[in-house]
C-alpha cells in the first residue's frame, strides 16, 4: 500500500515544484516588469522636464526677440521723425531766431529807458522777456535734436558739472534738493557744455514734475566693472504712465502743455554722442528717476 502511493506522491511533489518554479519565474518577470516600468517612468519624467525647459527657453527667446523688434521699431520711428525735423529745422530755426533776437533787444531797451514805468508796464515787459526765452529754448531744442555737434571731451569732475547745472536751474523754494555725490568719484571724460545741457534738462524736468513742491534727489555712483559713473536724478512727482514711458525719447512726444517734445531727445542724443546711455524708471504716484551713465576718464598721465 505504501509502495503504491509513493509514485503518486512523487508526481504531486514534482507538480508542486513545477508550479513553484513557474511562480518564481512569474515573480522574477513581475520584478523585471516593475523595474522596466520604473525606468520608463523616470525616462518619461526626464523627457517632460526637458520639454518644459525647452519650452521655457523658447518662450524666453520669443520674449527677447519681441523686445528687440519693438526696440528696433522704436528706433526706426525715432530716426524717421528726426529726419523729418532735420528737413525744416535749419530754415525755421534761423528764421525764428532773427526776429526773436530783435524783440529781445527791444525789450531790453525798453526796460533800460522806462526806469520810472508803472508796475503794470514792467510786469508786461517781464512777461514778454520770459516768452522770448521760452521760444528761444524751443528753437535751440529743435536745432540740437537734429544736429548734434561732435563732442569735445575733457576731464570733468561730476560734482562740478552737477553744481553748474543746478546754478542755472530755477529751483523754487518748495523743492528741496538733496545731493549724494561721493568725494571719491573718478572724473569723467565728456563734453562739459553738452553734458551741462543734459543735466539742466533733466533737473528742469524734475522740478516741473513737482508743481506743488517736493524733493529732488541727485546722486552719483561709480561702476568699476563698466568703468562708468551714473548720475541719477529722482523727483517725487506724479510719475509717468507706463504707456508713456516707451515714447519718452521719441521726437514730438510730450505730456506737457506748451512743449514740442524735444528736450529728452536732446538728452539722449547728447548722452550717446558722449559715449553714455540714459534710462528712466517711473511709477505713477511715486515719481521718476532718470539715470545717465558716462565713461570714466581712464587716460594715464605720461
């Protein structure tokens, strides 16, 4: 009886061993599948990350290219406007300066001979003189905007340049001027007359942006990496709207009454002619900051 059951048990054992072997092979296969799945998932995740990076890079390139195209378009419009102004500037400018000079001389003569004139007469003569000065400034801006003379660079101290510009500006008592000009600043190499005009324009604009008074902060800082000195002029006025900022240096653009929009064109032209650059930062309600970067004087004495 025992001998008869032994083959049957042997067959069962062999069957169980085969099932066990198949089970082990299945488990190994499942482990291989799991590992393959993990690798595939990791590769997929890496591919998705790479695709995202490439997409972000592409978007950044598109943004950069768009900005370049907008800047090129802005410069083209600016150049076309300057070319148009150039066609009329010389003739109109000189034709206006002659009668303005005659009127100014006449007013000067009347003020000299009418010493005993009443207050009303003196007031009106003063008004005429102020209007002549405004008209002459417009003519000068028109000519300077389209005919920038080659600069005559000199070694100039920044503090002296700013001080001279301030002396020529009419800063009302309601505007407080704060200076931050380090004594250790290096000299710059620019045309002093041209940069005086640049600073005068920016300081005057800053004062005009604060009709009810405020603070005008003028600072300067050195950048040793770029070998430049940056002069910043910040007002506490109403600021500039974002849609206007991109057009500030365009000829004939202005938000002010009785202006023809050439002051900042002159600022940009003269600054670039002296190897510098000008930038603006502004936020409505919080004022504006104009920054002019100019090359340091790196000449070495023999």
